[in-house]
C-alpha cells in the first residue's frame, strides 16, 4: 500500500476514533498497515494537540491561542498546519526588529501571518504538486518545490523556508514544521518590477503604455518582465530608438500587453507547448525547457521565474515578446 493511501486511511480511522468508535477497513496487502494505524489512533491528537506535544513548536501554539485560532486547528474535518519552530519565530522577531511581546500585541498582523500557514484540507508531502500555487485559508498563495529530497516553501515575499518536519498525522489533518515563518505578499507587480535590478526600461514602458494602474489591480496576472538588455536588442530589431518607442503609447501598449497573461501562472503551471492568450490577444507557448515562444517563434529564456506578488507572478525574461 502506498504511504499516501495509508495516511488517508489513518485520517478516516482517526475521525472514527474521535467520535468514540472505530472503522475497520479491509486490508490492502497485509495486516501490518492496520496495526500501525491502530497504534497511532490511540494517541487521539488533533492538530493543536499534536503541536502542543512538540516543545519546539511552543511559540506557534502560544500564537495560535493568542489569535483565537485554536478552534480552527481542533475542528473536525481535514486541515493542514505549517507550524514554524521556535527558532523560526525568534528569527522573525529579529527580522521585524520587534520583541515577541510587541509582535503578539499586534493581533491583527499576527493573525494574518498564522492564517497564511493553515490550509483547509489535508496536504501530505506526497500529494504536493511542485511549483504550483498553494492557497491558505487567509488568502494569498505560496509554493513548494523539492530540492535534493528536501521540501522548500517560497512565501509571498519570495523568502524560502525548509520543511524540517513533515506529515505528522492528526485526528483532523496533518502537521508540518518550518524553519522560517512565512509571510504573505506585500508588493504588487509594478512595485516588484520597480525593485528588480536591470529592468528599468520595462518599468518605463509599463508607464508609457498606461498600464501602471492595471498592473496594480487585484488580477491575478502573469507578467513577463524583459531585462534592459532585452529591450536594447529589440530596439535594434525594430530599428527605432528608446525615445521613439517610449513616446509611442500605442506601440508600447501593443508590446507590453503581449507580456501579460490574465491569470496567475507559475512556470510549472503552464502546459507544455500549449497556446496561452495574452492580454494583447496574441498567443505564447512555454516549452518543456520553460522557454517562452512568441507569435513570431522567437525564443525567450526566463532568467528568473516565479517571483510572487500580491496580484500574481512575475517572470524576468531575456527577450521582448512580439
């Protein structure tokens, strides 16, 4: 029996135990699976109880209680908590330049942070789709990738943390532990591009095209952000100067809307070689090597992919899409 199926059976059996009874499931390849499940059912711990049993998660437990989220992690059904360790919380306090008491005093912010770590479903690591958006109950999104058999989460501010403890099964879901506190995004696409090195021309072109306010809207959008070198090359290709390009609002808009997809797409969420419509109306494709192919069959490489934002995702690219 696969580990994932065993864990699902554990959740079913745990749920029955929580109601004071037991569900006997038929064996699927030997009695040892049922014996393992039975041993763990006796613990009868929901996610909150499980977190309380781990000393390294004491600050997380204290924060959950302070924000009134205990009921959420004790409720029946299926949930997932990504619980930062004590070291992770202490690092966050230093990062914020505040004491623990000061952070806990701001209940609204602390609640937003904690809700970013809770899913309304059971999410075992075996079922994680790498590089795809994960949406917590508090809104926003993050992603998880696997590197050298280690699961890494990228939060809304593109900070990376490691899952240092995984797949602790509870009565009502699953508990993972993190070595860093995740934070939701706080910058939109325009601000992200403005703070990205060597994409100054792109920011100017967004403004010249009258798209600044559009790319600040909730979206979500996927935006391919060409580098300054990419613009230098395309201006030669089009035989115009930068000044002429930026002065032509219609041309700027035609080209820049070719870089906008009206939905959020991490690089691994594109279906290989499948046409995707841009805001401009032309189509692009992303191949198996995560290169963008435009309507003229020009190939563009992603020099930095999956930059998360409040309203979508940015991919920095080495060629202007036409």
